[in-house]
C-alpha cells in the first residue's frame, strides 16, 4: 500500500469514527421486528391518519396542505375537548368535583394550543389563499359539528343550528345530544344546590335546550362564595376554573377573527356568512355571565 493509500484510508477511518461518535447507537433491547407486534404506526392508525390530507386544487397548490392540516388538527383537539367536558359533566353529576376540575384543567391547556395554532394559519397570505379558496365551495368551519357541540356543552345553545347537520345524521346526533343535555354550568349549579347553596328553583328546573341567559338572582350566591373563599374553596375554585374556560374561549374567537381579517379582509365566508362581522358578533356571547357580574359586587 502506498503512502497515498495509507493516508486515504486513515482519512476514511477518521471520518467514519466522527460519524459514529455523533450517532446514537440502537440499544440491543430496542424492539425492531414488528412483523407480529403492535407498532407505533399501527396503534395510531397512521396509514389512515396521514392519508386523510387530500388537496383538491388543480394544479395542487402548495399551501392547501397547510389549510387542511390546520383544520384537521383543530378537529382532533375538539374531539378531546368534548370528551373531557362531557366527562366533567358526568363527574359533577356524581358530586365528584376534584377529577372534574382535572378534566377542565386539561381543556384549558388544549385551548391554549388551539389559540396558538392560529399563528400557523396566519402565515397564509391573501394571494396564496386566493389561489385555492374557490375549491372549498361552501365548506366552512361554521359546519364543524364538534365545535358546535362544545359550544352547547358550555351553554351557548341554539336549536336552529341542528338544520346545518341534516345531511349528516351521525353529526346531528352528537349536536342534538349536547343540546338536550344539561350544560357544564347547569351541572355545576345543581352540584352547588346539593351542597346547600341557595340556587333558585327556576334555575335548576330551566329548559336546558335553551341558551343560558343572565340570572341576576345567582349573583348574591356567588358574592357570598367570593366573600369567603376559605370556607367555600371547592365552589370558589370551580368558579375561577370556569372563568378561565371562558377567557380562553374568547381569546380563541378573537384570534380566529383576526386571522380571518388578515387573510380575507371583509370578504364573505365560504359558508355564506358575512365573514369577519359574523365572527366579531360571537365575541359578545358569554357562557357564565354571573361569574363576571360578581366581580362588580366584590368590595375593594
């Protein structure tokens, strides 16, 4: 072997050593044969999940994939939000408040993720969106049955919304179930009544398919709770958790509005709404008005 060959071999060996030094070795105990074992992809059904992004613009526009994934991931998070809120309602019916609050705490973290997610869609410029918006037809987030069910579970109910889902019986059933069930707030007030708080009978016996409206007679109840948190801690803590839910929901609505304004300005929505003005009016909706009204009554 010549000196040049020896030098070349030394260089190759050095480079091989450098690569190996920066490579994590697979431990011998790590499973690598999944011919007859459950795998990560199998458990998550990734073949189905990752094949669900099907842009329909032709020629396919680069940014349509972003638009699809943004909304699909939102729907996945909404599925978990609905799961957690329905469980919280069940737990409150059983007077099992602590795990119900754990469910609500998880929802609050999901809400923060959903709100921050708007910043990804906001990278879509008006000119980019215009190149594939036409293929959406009348498809719109307004038609999200999971979002509507979440609103209903939180008390913003509107039976007229059911007609949006007439063509999808399975979706309609989910929304109707949320419409006809007591909201999270209803369950909390019933729990308070069972705990000895003076919740008016007309509140406890109200038609739960109707949207929640302000009940001034509840404000004194919450005023007493806030006046003595130490002796009303469970109720006090739950009130604040519910306020967090509403704050987070309003932040999500606001980011939605500003993202829409940023991308399409004052154009009408694909689903036929007025667009930004329609979303702006949603900011006036409230879930737990008495929990905000009580703040005016607290001395100081």
